[in-house]
C-alpha cells in the first residue's frame, strides 16, 4: 500500500470493470463493479447539486468470482495484510479503510463518501492483485511441500 495516493479524478465504473475483468481473464480471482449509480440520483433537477455534494454517500458493490476455495483464502489473507498495513501506517485524511468494506463469499459492499469512490476502487483492485500474487505463490510452493513419491 505504500505509494497509494488519492486519485485526482474519479474514473467510470466501466473503466474499473475493464481493469478488473479484462486484465484478469486468465487469473483465478476476478471482480467487477456492480454499483448502481442511478440509485442515488433523486431526479434530473437535483443531479447537478448531488454531484458537487461532498457528503453524498454511495454504496459501492463488487462481484467476486473464484475458481476454488484456495482463492477465497488468498483474498482473506490479502485483506488481513492490507488492514494490518493501514493500522500500522495510519490512514491519510479522508482515506477509506478496507476494514469498512463488508465481504461475503461473492460480494463486496462498501458504503463511502462519493469523493472516496475512486480511492476505494483502487483499493479493491489492489486487494485482488495481492490475492492473485498470494495464490500464485501458493501454487509455486505447493509442489515443494509434497513428500517424495506422492
């Protein structure tokens, strides 16, 4: 997480989905954002006012896909590491914590301020990348752990 900076401009959900799905097609852990951005708009007249309201909250949602139970464990491990790092270094001003995200087996729900959405998307992308690295390391080290003749 060192070097993680607050994004200057928020990207679109489609751009993050492409990064989460397209770049990770061959990996065993995949994600895509399923946030309903229209649910927070009251009507067209208030849409512009909502966009500039720094206290507006969103509920970011992501769908996770795994090929095995080991992938789930790798994601859990990566999340624990990120939480430990956040607690050790502390959070920047208004930086959202991965600890606040609610994880189920296949979904992530993260209620955040609208101004933090891009930052949260980066953290979810980093979480999945770390979990993929952990999973690859487990696959590489697994054959060495076997006894001869197995």
